[in-house]
C-alpha cells in the first residue's frame, strides 16, 4: 500500500511519485508554483551568488523595458487609482508626525543659560540623522546682575 502525505501548499493528501521519494507538494499547478516560489525565496535568503545574479538579471530587464510601468498604469486605470488611494492613506498616517532635521533650531530668541532637564518624548514623531526630539524644562535661570 502506498503512503499518502499532506501537501505543504494546499494541505490535501496526495500519493508521492515513486521517482520523487521526498516529494512534499502535490502535482496541482498552483502547488507546483508555490513549490518553485518557496525554493526561490529560500535560495535568495541563503545564496549570495544567486541573489546577485537575480539582481543583475532584473536590472538588465528593467533597462530593456524602461516604459513598462508607465504603459501598464496607462492601460490599467483601476490599478493606478488603487495605488493613488493607498499612497494617500500612507501619507495621511505619516503627515501628523513631527519630523526633526539635523542641526535645525528655530527659536525666536536664544536659549538662556541654566540647568535643563532632557527627557525622552514618547509621542514624538520621526527624527532624522542625529537630531533628537526632546522636552526641555528650565529648572533655574541666571540671576539678575547686581545693581
């Protein structure tokens, strides 16, 4: 009696082929596509030569088909509209967060000398490079000069 196995892609039982003793996917087209996709993803993770070769092949294809996405968007308005909608949603999620830029201080007057508390601001947005978003509380200020 032949033993059955469960397909890794669809989960259905199948009888492995005699000449493929370690078969893990059934023979349906969708499961074979999943098998090839899993193989390629694993190979991309573990084999740097394969990954570099794939990157070169994709770059060569893009160079030879530079207008592909422009033509695709022109021929598929539903795709273009969905992409625009998704981008607007991503922009809305990020638009309310304050962003700090490196070495930019926009004070109306110079910061006075004194002792300051530098506290982590949990609800701060994204900061770039070495800039920090901070809360500064003045603990003491210089005394008025004696008269």
